[in-house]
C-alpha cells in the first residue's frame, strides 16, 4: 500500500470514528449518551424551550444537578446552555426545591409537592413574570436530581416538553443493588471483569468510575448499594476497610446512593475476639452495638446490613440454637437508633433436610412472621429455588403479612448464559411481580406485597444482584446494561411495561431511529423466552453445569449434596420427567394460597411454562400443542436455537445504523450464543432421550455430536465462581 492510500484509510477511519452518532463507542456511557438530537424540528423546539438553566441554592447534590443538566443539554442540544442563579432569559429551565430556590418557592407548589414525598419530583411548564419556565421541582435535592434525569430522558427519547405536567414518586423505598464482590476483587457470579471497588487504592484514590456508577444509578432511581458479597468477609467491618467504605459513601452521597455492607454473622469471633456469636449473648449484642457506632462514625448515613445466615455454609443464629428472627433482631437493634435497616435473606436450605428444597425457606420463615423488629426486611428471591431462567413466584410472598418482604432479583446472569448471552430480563421480573398470590383475594400481586400496599408494610425494598464489573462497558455484554436499567426503572415504578423500558433504553443507548428501535426492541422482548426454551423449557430447572452453572449438565448426579445435582430436579426416568410437587409428591403446591395451589397442582390447569416444575409427566402426555411431551421438549429446544438465529439476522440487518464497535461486539456475542444454544439443545435432548427412548422428530436438526462428547466437555476457569 502506498503512502497516499494509507493516509486515505486513516482519514476514513477517523471520519467514521467522529461522524455523528456513528462514532466509535465502547459502551462506557451506558444510557447516558446525550448525543445531539437528530430530528431538526425537535431540536429547534428544545433549544427554544431551554435558553438558560437556573439552579438556585447550593449543595453537593444541587451541584451534581447543575453539572448533569449542563452536560446533558450541551450534548443533546449541540450547544452550551448558560447557567445562572437568576432568571435572565425568556425561556428557562429551573430546578430546585422551595427551600433552595426562590423561583420554585414563588410557584406555590406545596400541595402538589406533598404528593411526591421525599424522593419524588414534579416536571411542569409554568409562567412567571411573563417568562416561560420549564420546572423541575422536588421537596429534596435528591428529588431534584431524579427529576433532572427524567427531564433529560424526555429529550433523549424525543418527547414533547412544551407542556409538561409530570408527578413521579417511587413505589418502593429501598431500591438496592447487591454486589457479590469479594475483597480480593473477584466477583461471585460476576461476568464483567473484576470488582469496581479498588480496595487497595481506597480511600486515597477516588476513581471517576465511582462517580459515573453513582450517576448511572441515580438516573434510574437506585438509592442503595450493598458493596460486598453475601458470602461475607468480616474484614470489611474492620477500621481500615471502614475508611475505604466511607470514601465510597462520600463519593456516592451527592447522588443519593446509600452504602450497605454484608455482615458476617461470626464477625464477633473472627475480628472481635469473642468466643461466641450467639445473638442472645449480651456480649455479642454489645459488640455489634459498638461496631455499629464505629461504622456510623465513619459513614453517618450508613444504610445497614444485608445478611446471609445458615445457608450454603454461612454462619448464623442456628449455630447457637437460635432462629433467624433472633439473629436479625440483634443486628437490627444495633442499627435502629441510627436509621439503619437489616435485610435478612430467606435463601435458606439445608443438605440435612430431606424435604423438597423448594419448601424449606417457607417452612423456616413463615412461623417467624411478626417476630422481626420494625427495621428488618426479609429478602426473598423471586422463586423458591435459585434464580432459574424461569421460576414460579416464591410462596413466601403474601404469606408473611406482618413482616416486610423485600424482593431479590438477579441481574447478573448466573443461570442465564452468563456474560455471552443476550437476555433482556424485564419480562422475567414482571412475570413475578404481576403474579397473583391471592393472599388477600384476587389481585394480591407480588408487586403489591413488595411495595407494601397489600399488607401495609412501613419498610419496602427491592434488591438486584448486580451484573456490574470493571469491564469498560460495565456489564460485559452490552445488552446486560438493559437489565441494570430495567431493574432500576421497575424498582421505581413496577407498573412500567417491559416494552416501554426497552424502548427508552434502546433510544437512550443507541438512537431514536425507529428502523433500529423497533427491531431491537422486538429482539429484546423475545430474548428471555428464547433462553428459557433452549435451556429449561416447560418448567425444567437447575440442570446447568456443575458449580460454575455454565452450559448444560442434566446428567449431574452423585455429588455430596443431592440438592446441588440436576437429577434431583428433573427426575427423568423411563416413565417421564419433572418434579412432582403435588399432593402425591413433595406437596410444595400447598404452600401457595388455595386458588394458586389448585391451579399449579392440577396437571390440566398448570400454566405449561411451569409444567415440569410441579408435575412428573409421562413422555406421551399430550400438551397444549397436541404434541407428546417428548416431541414438545424437542420442539422447544429447537425453537430456542431458532430464536437466537433470528436475533442474529435482525442484528445483522442493522449494520450501519449503529457504530461499528458496538455492532461487532453484539454480533460476535450472538454468534457465541448460537453455539451455546445448540450445545444446550443437543446435550439435553440426547441425555433425556436415554430415558424417553423416543426419536427426535424428523423435521428437527439432529445433534452434531454424541452424548458422550457433550458429557466429556469440561470448561475450565469459567468466570464468576
Ligand atoms: C452468593 C446461588 C449461587 C451462589 C450464591 C447463592 C446466594 O447458590 O450459586 O453463588 O452465593 O445463590 O444467593 O447466596
């Protein structure tokens, strides 16, 4: 190549890099891209509406408000918007509280502001002294910040802002990410690199990432973060680490993000020099009280503790013959006077307990209803086993009217293809939230339990196990960002539809071009079902690879815990497949309220998606499609693979509508996903065929290898263990 063509190539490369929306983008900016609005009419309207930005008053949060609005507006409008403390122009954007801003106070919004509480906000179009104002008003500075992000979202998604009348407040109080991050920076079930928390360089070094993390969370209303793994290390409660935690808390505070820690139950022994961690021992209570004083001396707004106790080898009150309420209350008393809460997990099951694992949490926790302190929330996973691609809702929801139950979703994709899989999880979250528990009659949805309206809980909460790491794009797979986004948006307002959320995310992350938005949205909305089909159709569950949970492993058996094997869950034999949880089996259905128990317990009425979760079904049983169960399994597995291929086609057709860097990233991962889907389909069908003894229907693709081959696969160093 001669010098001239090298120069030309370089120019071409640079122009692609910097040309408008198609410039190279590595995903760091998440959904906060703030690209200039491409629609000329909209752009002109926005420019006319916002000539000046007035943020009166001062506080770290108001500074963040001003910075975000200036940055966002400059990007979106393609020119800087002057900021001042007084209204000088005709068309201004004014943001503040009645306390911080004379302009807001003069609008007399008290009655309206009363309806939005501490974190909510109003977006209004008003006139004052002949000047048109676009108003972001709230009772608190953090409300103003949330409102500012909402306002920017309106521009990012090309909404009309000429006549605003929005009032918004969160339905749930504690909206929290759970990081399963270890102090050595590995992340349990993390597929996006190492932990964001650079403990070694803290407290001295505040990475810009911490601030951008807090901004991203604030933009979707997440107001808390548990920094450490539930499989906890007591070291984080020592003075040295508390200083580091305090530095993070200081960085997050302007963005309304509270810090929480996991409390290792045996910490009084491990770092306190006591001989016991018995929650009823006064010395132990005194130790935790003192520890709490110390924590609050470093972090005055510390949120509280998250605890995994007596589960999967973690210590807990049962080591001393006490129950979960004894343990939770002891910690709750230590933080109560300081406004702290305890999130006590209900994810408990024991290898020594012969009863169905799906029943154990309910059996342990239901009798404790009403025995917890006011500042305890019991944190319950969406389903009774463990974040499976699809689970029926956990029977504890609705069953503890006197105890706030907090939802725990998993955002990281431990059982959902991990870092190589495109699965948009909002439909899965919504499936649980919209499920009817019938606790107080028809309409007693899980969402109403969690938001406190069903049982009048004073404390309400929702947690998402984070999928965030130090990968440049935060979540490993670019589309993992949509799950962080969806979790936050649903935590704020669970009534939003998966479609609305997907549309917002696509527009904010990529482009408003409907030729891109519509197909990508469709692809996202079908993606979770695709994964369910090629991994665990019809209610199958927990048949993943041993320990790392990557890839298929339906043959896993003979391990030291039966409830960690696959055969425990699918129970395939020559007659059929599935876990009988009806009266004739483990009777787990009886833990649901009668209308639900009747539906799930009846093979004719159970939604087909949960069929094998609740029933052991003969291979020749006719399912809704008219096919035999065996044939239906084969078709579902194949349909899953087909859906991935369809996603590939869709994505390929969009080349040029998105920058090449993100296009290639997704394209390559979809190709990996296709291979993984085929692997799942072939391995599972060949394995289950050894029981069904029936052929794979002739019109379906045949497995590429033998069962022995699939069983011999043993991926090494799978991340996230
Ligand atoms: C943090 C599953 C995961 C574990 C996780 C556990 C939990 O069992 O495989 O890695 O531990 O859930 O939620 O506590």
